[in-house]
């Protein structure tokens, strides 16, 4: 029966009032978290396979857990001493290594469950690592799994006649979601029919070349043996070479057969077997590195990427779950009561604030709104170290600050110019008067402190030699020098101050002017990834305590290279180091590779970091480590001391 507006009006008013109350309640200030820290900037992603930055690393390490996890010793030395982190059993309660060091068998613990209560299985890891290696995932860390048998060929679609392959048909539920996948056909490759490779125009950008090359490969015709019958497939049947007078069948992808060629196998629900190409001594540390953490298959397939990382959807397996995310404000983590060692997690919830201004971060720390500040104005550091000595633990890190040089840009393709730019920077001046926290000027690239490794001789500040090199390259006194620009993320301000110092140094010693460009964190990462820059500031924290983590990223075409530089001899040495079982010989090979790298100078090393953290005395479990990780699950609050400090306005 229809209801008249007059009769419904009172009910409507009540409904509106209730809605208003509900809205007001929903917008009320959040109650404070147990622990609040400044995460520096907005996380670009919470997907372990796609993250690359330290802000993302901190949060992902709270949400997820790998087969192993980097943890400090149970008996901490204290916040002011460097404490080694070691890869300890996590989702895997143990693992076996074959006598030749090439096969790892991980035994996943029975009480490991996801936050939705479902068990963590070996298949979760196989799925996640396959997803990470899939080209459509666009993970920059795929190469961390290239130590696994067949992984590189799978990721880069390297195949030849006789190779078992898998062909994904075009019935994928959602075209641009890799999972769930379409129907998979398993076959053996017989041959590939190709049009002539296109001629790439001179001066073409790397992105444009990649796009042309990709279009060309899509037109390939794969002739295969499928169930005893010859068949042909192509991603672009209309552009492909016909087979036996007919266009090939359309498909989405053609890759090497995962099950038959890649050494990652879920032997049963709780056993994961990984076969390596060579004995890789740092493989346990890689397994404990966040890109190799698992994601929940059901969650990914239900919501797609990146939707599966949203609050209310994300299923995680780490010490915390994702409770809330407010862009440009905070991420709130909540203790995961289903975590296998939940009794050791003392914090009920954590706020990771996206503070882009270090002065704001410092003010919030000083007024007791932050328990841990990761950024602060450089100008304040000497005073903070002096007046808040007990709250400023600082120690050397395995981290280097450097500038990438885009060798595809005019001028920067000449190594004499790259060397001149390096030699004309007074890095000690930067450390003494700009960064001010005790950083060490970098004459080499790999930070000191790696067991068994010593870098080759480096290059110190030498403006006279820099001038000569620039003149030899055809630009005496900087005359006629092509346009250059330094790109950096505009938060923290420190990056701009360093760029201004270098700008002044090059003007004074080389007679060249460079422009400066600051970008928001996400835009800056995108520009660096696409090589849309001339000179770009960067930093690299050791993924694991081995020089290889710094050097293997610069192999020719490496996804983290992003300089356009490549050197066959360098690539050969990095490859040889990966196969060398004798530790001293392996370190010598890596040293030779670094010597080539320093001579070629596709990057300019600036300084080696020291950790810069402000930590309240009521935070327990915080310790310095060379990777500046500070696992959130090890932290604890002395509530009595905190209440006392807050009451005193600290």
C-alpha cells in the first residue's frame, strides 16, 4: 500500500537524524594507537611483489611473513648498539639443504594460518612466487628469484624448440587481472615464426624501444606439439605469420611450463621444495626478504590487484592485520590474534603516519604524539644528538646514497663526463654540513662492513682532474654542455638541500649549470622507473648482508638498474660470482665487478648512511641494525613509563 509523504515525514526525519549520528560517530577522532611512528611518506603499495621502498617495507613486514623472517637475537644489546638480524624460521618451522647446497626443502608449520583462519600452505608460496615472476605482475624484484632453476626463463619467456610450454587461452575472467588465469594448455614448442625485428629509430627512448619490441613479439607464431597434434598460437593472430595457410589461434601468454621447468614445487600441503641453479649462500636471507612473502591466493583471485590490499579485504599472515588506511594520513595495523606466535606480539595496534614534512614529524615526536620518528630536519640533528642523546640511537648501516645517471641522455653516455661529475663533488662537505648525522663520504659503492669483502680503491674529490676529463670530452669549462637536471623526491627536504649543494659544486668546479626538479614520492618513483630523468637521486639498503645485493642490480637490463648502462664483462663477473662456491674467490670476483662499475660510473656514490631514529624511552625492543629494519613485532611499550612521560609533556 502506498504511503503518503505526510505520513512518512516523521519517520524520514528520524531516519535522517540517525544517519547524521552514525556519520558523526564514524568521523570521530580515532583513539590513539599503542604505538605511532612516522613512516616518512605514503606507501605506494602493500603488495609484497610490487613494493620497493622502505616505507612499504616497514608496513609489509608487519602484515606478512615469509618462510623465514629477519629477527634480532632474543637478548638485545640495547638501542645504541648494532645488532645483527638473522633469518629465522617463521612460516617454515625448519628447512633442509642438500649436500650440494642447491636444493632447499622447507617444512611449513602446522599452526601457520592466514588471518581468515585458513591454513598457510606450500601452494601459497608456489602461487605467490609464480605471481611475482609473471611478467604482467611488473615486479622489480623478480631477479631475486632468478637463483631458482628455470625462474628467469619463465619470467622472461626464454624458450627454444623442445621446451615444455604453457599457453594461456583468452578466456581469462578479467583481461587485465593475471589471476584467476584463463584455460592453460600444456605443449612442447616446435618453432617460433617471426617477422623481421623492427629497426629502432635513432634516439628512441628505452620505453619506446621496449614497446616496439613487445609489439613485435606479440606477433610471433608459436608452433607447438599439443597432445600429439601440431597447432599454432599467437597473441596477435591478425598480425602473425600464418601457419599452414591459417591464422594461429589466439592466446594471452606463452611461457615455459611452470611445473616442468621451474624449481619451485609444493610437494604436499606443508612441504615446499626449491631447486637452485647454484649453491647460493645468501638464499635464506632472500627467503626472509619481503618480496618473497606470500599473498593469499583466494583473496587475490576474489578481489584482483590492487583491490585485494584494501582494508576489509586484505588477508595477511603476519603479526598484524590491516585495520584502516586513510590516504595522506595513516595506516593502522591491528594485532593478528591468529598469528602463530601471537603471544609474543605486545602491541595491540600501530599507526604508521604518512608525514612528508620532517619538521612536523619532529614537533609531533617532541610533543609525545610519535613514539618513533624516522625523519627529522638535518639542521636539527647535531642538537638532537646532543640534547636527546639517549633517544637518538645511531649506527652505521649497509646503505648507500647515490645519484643514478641516465646514460641514454646526451652527454651522460660518455664515461669521462660521468667521472668528471663524480670527481667534482666534495662529499665530505655534504656529510659535514648538510646531512650532519655522521654519514661517511662514499668513494666506492658497496658500503663497508660486509664480512669478507673489501671494495677496490675508489675516487676522492679531485676538481682539477674533473676539469680535465670534461675538457677531454669536448666541454672545456663546461661550454656547450648538454642540458642536465637533478631529479629527487621532495620529501624530506634533505634531498633538495643535497641537490642544491651539488648544483653549486658543479657550477664552481666544472662551469656547468644544472636544473633541479622535485617530485612527490610516487611520481618520483615512476619517473625513475621509466627512466624519465637525467640525473636522479637514489638510495639502496642491503636486502641481505652480502655485496651481491648492491652489485647484481646493475647487470645489463636489470629491472633495478634504471641507468641504461650495461657492460658484458661486468655481467659475466656477476654471473660467475653466483656460481662460485668458494667464499674468498667469490668476494674477489665481486670486487673485480665493483672496480669495473666504479670506472664506468653509471651512478655517483655520495655517502654511506648511519641510522637516524628518534625513539622514546618507553619503547622496548628497539635496536639498531645494519639494514635499519626494526621489526614491528618485536616492539613493546612500557605503559607506565609512557603515561608518566606523556603526563610530563614528553
